[in-house]
C-alpha cells in the first residue's frame, strides 16, 4: 500500500515525468526502475508492504530484505522483484528512497538464511545433499486475520502448566497409531504452519508453508532454527486441511513480530536447532487453538523417555521426495537410544553431534519417520494427569533432521526440549 501523502509536484530525470512522482536511474537501486512515487514520510512511520504485511517506512539501505532483493536483481533483472521494490516505496528523504520494510526482525542476524527457502519444492537438502528438511503443502491462504486476546496476568508470559492452564489437551482420542494416518479435526490444536513469501517475489502467488511449529503460549511458537529466514512472515493456527476451506476448521493467520534463533545454532552440524517466534498479537485461544505443555515440572523434566512412544504430526511428505499431504497427518514413533542412533549417522556424517541436546525417534527397521511431519513440528508425549483421570500432551522434541525418510537404521533426529527450557523461558518476555 502506497503512502497517501503524495504531493502534486515532482522532479524528473531520464526524461520521465509524472505528476506526484519522481524519477530515478538504476544507480539509486541497482535495477532499472525509472519512476517512483514521491511522498513525504517520516522515518519509522507505520506502513504496509505490497503483500499486505505491516511494516515500517525506513531508508532502503537499512531494510535487509530490500537490499537482498536489489543485490539479487542486479544479476537477474526479474520484473517480479522490480515490481515488489517499486510497490514498497513509501517516501523520499534527504534524496534517499524510503521503503516499507516488513516487521519481522531477527534477534540473531547470523542465521537468517536456511535450506527451506525453495518455495516450489516439498523437501530441501543441506549442502551435502543428504539430510532432509521436510516441508508442508502450499496453497493460497485466506486473508490474514489477527485477534487480540487479553494480555497475560501481570503482563508477563510464562510457560503454561496442565494443572493450572489445562495446556496440552487434545480434542480427540488417541489409540496406538500403527501407521501414518489423517489426524482428527482438532486433535493437535497447538499445531502451527509457518508461512513464507514466494522466493521469487511473484506477488500473484500465495505464500508457501515450508515448516511447522508448536504454540506454547498465546503469543509464542516454538520451531526449528533452520526454518527461520527473511521470507518467513506469518503463522497459521487451527488448520486441518491446508488446501480446503470446507474442512470444518477456522484457521487464523498471525504475523510474526520477532524471531529468536538460538545463539549457538550451527548450520553445518545442525546443533541447537531451536527458535522461538513471537507473534504480533495473542492467538485467539479456543478448543481448536491452544498451547501444548512443556515438561517444566518433575518428574517429567528429568525423565528418560527412551522407548516411550510419542506422536508426531504435520503436513509433510509421506515418503522420501514424495508428495505432501493436504490434511494434517499423525504417526506414532518410538524414542530410540541416542548412542544407537549416533553409530549409524556417524558412519556417514562424522561431524554430527549426538548428546543430551537431541532425541532420536522412529523405528530401527524404518517405515515411519518425521518426513511425515514438518521441520520445526512437535514430538508429543502423552502424560497422565496428576489425578489420574485424563491424558494431556507434553512437547518433548522438535523435528530437526534425518537421512532420507524412514530409512532403516536412521531414525529422525529431534531437538530435546527439556535441555532448552531455560533458553525458551529467557526469551518469552525479551
């Protein structure tokens, strides 16, 4: 959306003249765009980007996403990029162009790229070509909506507990899942799908959903660090069939306000693959949208979950390099000994680290794995309530990486959530 404070006079260059516009040659932006709207705008004015995201009007050189696009377009000369940059102009100050810069800000700038930026593929490999990072289906979403819920008591966010907040309560019964299957509507009300802009900035196509996440408070989604890049801009909650508007779900899309990437995240070894998203507004909590519990209390926090049978869920692929599922899928896996998992991986990938920061889950014989979920999605363990009357779910892992999909001897590798609870708590009100 262009700033509506345009003036009726302008300046001209390269023999191009339009009322209310000024003209610039390619040296200003490194691309061949001749005419820009000329408007008076103050730094830090609120604005909207061409794809409708709230932003701030700042000098273009200070907007990371615009600088990246201009650098890319100095070689490609892509009309879609030129169109996006043109529509991003929100003013001119001190002879420098100002642009509407998206509101997503990274707290750890050294890890703002990832292997999940390929919007046209369902899986993305690491530089070695072996690890998979599964990605969900793509579709044009319903219009972005945000619903402001009351702030937490005292104004500070904290991790919920089942005894007080009734977190982790599913709307479905869960018998043992022998194979991957469609989840029931409302079965996993904390599931989140992460929405990304098109990598080529074609504004005629909708965003893509390349990673999953888990709602852990009304305003925070936990995901994998490798899912964070400058194309991420919103989170979808309450979804069931990601391609249908007639599935009984009423999803909401909420913009990402800030992304916290773990300071020791290592792209090469995929260590500390954890990130926390702060949403622009609180999610509208209901039976269909509510947080999961984290194992913050004993005895769950220190429990050895080896050979337990947690669930995974997501809109990921159903086979290695296979098609994605439109409906939310669920599958039950077994947590395997980390040393057993490490032995096979290190035969092929000696740099990988297997310590108390990761869990391995799947089956020794293969067949079920987290490519059937999404990178950043949850590994969820049922827990009997204190009064013994019902079960609720704890988030014990985050889908991180694997070798192919459900390959024998190579279970999926997950971030071990209990290790990172202090880090998560430190970011909730940062």
